[in-house]
């Protein structure tokens, strides 16, 4: 049977990392220990990168105190590369050169961990030990409090001749010491408790309320800005067409007032002035305060219901507070004989504009 060996093609970190730096020390090419967790470096997400580093990754996984480093391997034809044996020897050298732990000191060929009963003095020291939060001493960021565990567990897990940071990581991993809460965490918890006590609101409820408040603030701000923009930017007025086709001119042959187009503020009036028969278009808006007068056929006058202004059939004011006659619109007849009223052009009697040919159609 042909000789084969195994190579790692995928590596990942399961939940539970205690950020002990051990994996990055064993294999810095793959592991990146950050402030709160450890991640796999981006290049190590590819099999071609991890396969040559198989021995280092295995060493890091075996040295993980909480066993969260996982990997997948495949069988590869051929013997292991020669440099892998050198890497394994280099990884095992510090353990072979170290002495025994506690009272079980040994020579250069001693085992990596001594399982002899720990020295009573060392046990007493561990039980009374605590780790300071001093940053200058290289300690953790927060105060550490002692947790009662069997000293034998510490002795078995603690690597021989390990540097101080590895020793601390092992003590944390075995549960011998536990990190206390930081000052920021204590302040935050105190504030949350006070809010909950005064309002009966839980932390989750406070978060939901805060998010809703921010959402409302954003909505109000956006709406206010939209209104401001709408107010500041000039807009072209949207006006209805000023030219209105009011039917055939022949439909207005009889003298009188035609109210068919009053909803469009137009009275078509056929009248006789100075012996001349004409058709005019009168604006229905009162010249006093803008009310719409009513045509009273019996009295043959326009009467404003708001303040009592009265206008004759010609549009001349004769009573009430109206200061001037009603206005007339421009009128014209197209080639088909249709009468067209142009509301965009107005003629005022007091300005002598009623005599303008565009203000009337002679019939």
C-alpha cells in the first residue's frame, strides 16, 4: 500500500475562546488573537495556505486549554515533508528541556507534566494566589479573584517552563482564576439598575425604547428638512388652462345671462349697449372681498351674498361696499364659430379697458 500522510485543509475556532495567546504563539501565520476573541487570518482560509502549516496547527490545537481549535484533514499520497519532523522536534524541545512542576523537579528527560502529589507549599501558594490588575506588571486589565479548584488540575495543565502569559492563560482556562468585571461594566450595570428601578423597564425594554426614540428623531428631522426644502425652492405654479371653450357663439343670440360656466367663474352675457348688441364674458368674483355673487333674474342684477354688493347686468356696481365694477375676460371666436374665453386677460371698466375690441364680440 502506498504511503500517505494527512494535511489540514480547513481550520476554525469554536465558541468558548478565552483569548490566551497560546495558539498565536504556536502558529502566528494562522491565528490572530484580538482583544475579545481569536480569529483565523484571511490567508489561512484557503487550503493551499494551511496544508504546509499542518504540524504548527496541530500543535496549537493540542495546546489550546479550552479545546476550541478545530480542523479538517485529508489524506495525501506520499510521506510527510522532511521539514515537518523538524517542526515537531522544535515544538517538543522546550518540554523536554524543562524541569518538574512544584516539588517534582526532574532532569532533561523528564516528562512534560509531573503527576506526583504537589508540594504542600506550592498547594498553599496556589490556594492563596490572586493576580493583580496592574498593567505595568503585565497583568490582565481587570482584577482577578481566586476560584477554588483542585491544585492538581493546575499542576497537570500548567506547561513546564512556560512564560508568565502562558501560565496565566492556563490558570484562566482551568477556572483557577476568573476575570472580574471592569469599572465600565460596573458603571453600566449600576445605571441600568437605577433606570429599571425608577421606570420598571428592563434592559431589553430600554434598548427598544431607545431605538424607537432615535427612529422618531430621525423621522422628524427628515420631515423637517423636506418641508424646509419644499419651502425654500421656488416652484412653478400649477394652474388650470386659461382658455375655455364655451360653445358656439350662435348659442348666445338671445339677450340675457348664461350661467352654464359659472363653476369656472364665467358668466356669458348678451346685452345691448348704446344700440349695439354684443357678447361679453364677466368674471364672477366680487370686487369687494372675492365672494361669488348670484344672478337674480327677476331683478336683473348680480347680488353678492357676503356683504350685499349689487351689480347690474353689464357688471357695473351700484350698491354695497364693492369699490368697482366686475371684470370682463378676453373673448374671441375661432374658425369653427366657437366662442373662447381667455381668463388670463382681464379688462377693467374704471381703467377704460371695456372699449377694447378683445373685451367683447359684436353680434
